[in-house]
C-alpha cells in the first residue's frame, strides 16, 4: 500500500473538492481512501509514504489522441517544412517515416513515446497507428511497449483508402487480430478501437468497416485537405461527415479527430449523437489547420477533449496552445479557462472511464489509482485558480511522480524502468536510420 501525502489533493470529484495537507491511500490498483495526511497516516501506519513536497496530488493526465510517431515526426518536419503548405509538408514527413519504419524501429519509437508520456504525467493514452504502414504485428508491438512501461492504452490502426481496397482490407484484418489479442490478454489497462480516415472511401470500404467495427469503439480522423473533401462531395454528393453518418458511425462510442473542416452544424450534430470531438491544438497548427472553437460545442453538451496529436506528448502544453488559440479569438476570460479545463480534466476522464469501464480521472475511493504529483505552487484552494495556474504556468515536466492502476511508474522524476537508457539508445539509433 502507498500513501501519497504532503500536498494539496485536487480530487476532480463532482464537488470539485481540494484538500490542503491531504493524502491518498492506494492499494490493489484502486484508491482506498482520501483525506487529511494526519487521518490517513494514523489509519494506515504501515503504508509506504510518497512525499508530494507541497505540490498538487491529482488524477493522472489523459491524452485523448496521439500517434505512434509522435516522438519522431518533429525530428523529420524541419527537413521538409514548406511555409506555403504546412499540411502537405507534414504529410510528406509522416509518409516518409511510414515507408521506412520496420517493427524494430516501431518498437523503439513506441517505447520512447511511453517513457515521454510518463515524464509528462500521462497515465492513459489514446493512440492511433497510421494504417498505410500496416505491418502485421504493428499493434501488438506498440501495445507491448506501452504495457511494459505500465501505461493504460487504447489503441487502433487507422484504416485508410490510400493503399486501395486490398490495403484497406489488410488494415481491417490487423484491427480484428488485435481485438483478439486484447481479448486473450483480458487486462483492464488495454483496449482496442476501430479507426478510420475519412477521405476517398468507397462504399465497399465503408460497408466493410461498419460490419467489422460492430458495436465496438470507433475513432474517425477527418481529412484536413479541402481537395479531399471536395473530391468526396463530387463523387457522392455528401460530405465526409454525412457519409460516415449514413453508416451509423456516430454516437457515444465514437471519437472524432481532425475536425477543422467540419461545419458548425456537423459538429453540433456529432455532439447531439454523443460523439467526442478531440482537439490537438499544437498538432493542428503545425499542419496549418485551425481547431474548432469550444464555446458552442460545450454549451451544446459535446464532449470536447484535448490531445497532443503528432506534435508531442505534453498534454498540458497542448491544452495551453488551445487556450491561447481560443483566447486570441475571444479574449482570455474565466469562462474560457473553465471550458478548456473541463475539456482536459473532466471530458478526457469521461472518455477514459467509458472505454476502460471504470472510474478514471477522479480521486475518490474505488476509482482507478491513476495519480500524479505535480510541482505547482498553489495560490489558494479554489479549484478555478488551480486550473488557471495549471493551464497558464505548468507543463508536463512539472510532474515528479506518476501512478497507474496503483503501480508507481515514476518516482522523483525517475521512471521505474530498468532499461530506460537502452530505450533512449535504441530510439536514437532508429531515428538516425530514418534521417
């Protein structure tokens, strides 16, 4: 049993309670008790204490969307960046990586991504692997790397039309094989999703994807190319959103990514269906796309979530980028800070709780023991001021300790991995090979 203490506990419970000089007792993967340090030290005298040193004790961060190439894509981007067409330069860089990457390199990139997530306070990762690099065993390789680091992972392979009917079918087969892999393991820290790229899909592809996904979780990445959107409309007289909707691919099980070209009506329609809309602001801006404005979506009841996309693994920085983008349009108001903090801390947690079938993102008895200690001075114990402090002044590197499902994966900024130096060395060799 662990007792994480000597800090301000930010519970994220429905009452928004914060406990100064608080403590959290953790045992068998769950939170056992929450209260004052004095009370819990007396109640659990044999627990191993983790000293928060006056920082925040709060639920581990959740990255609502990232990529298996998030660690290496920034290395490739400067070589091909085109200021006149950033989205094309971005795609060229990623496609070059995809063509060159084998399972060994993918394992190195995934292990490095997992370590980076831990160092940035992320306990739960929603990750998509690009389907046009569909090597058999890709998904189990990625899953093994993240599981080895102790993280909670929801993973899917993005089925795409870019490699034709045969490549699309191979992507579905790989997704189905990975579903069987997850079922066979039967662990509560790994989930599978069916992922789809919206552009250029034939009716046969959409029909096959709909049949394969069944009632499973679905992730839809929308094209950020106006040309692809226009081509789809000319061919089918429907927008990509309308085509997905005609196959019943929206609802509470659906996560939507890269939504910058969707109309307000389409986004509100997705909200009404219960679908989640993910914003990865830093990644979107690198690609030359503007993320959707949060206000109308959130007021309509949408689950707007924050991810990092391909741009990195620091979800606090991604939330900050989104906050600053939205503030440039509307002004930095308390309401806007509240909307973005809700997206990051509440809505991300609701997605994680749905997909993993347990309470995640809250510090209360019985919830998953996914907890971080973050070194941020607390000016008051008001939840809104803490959120403002986090969103404007903190970054992932402020995290000093991370627990996932009750297990310490980082203590005193040292990941609990015996082979961290080997992971770093293998990553550098694999990245150099792709230069």
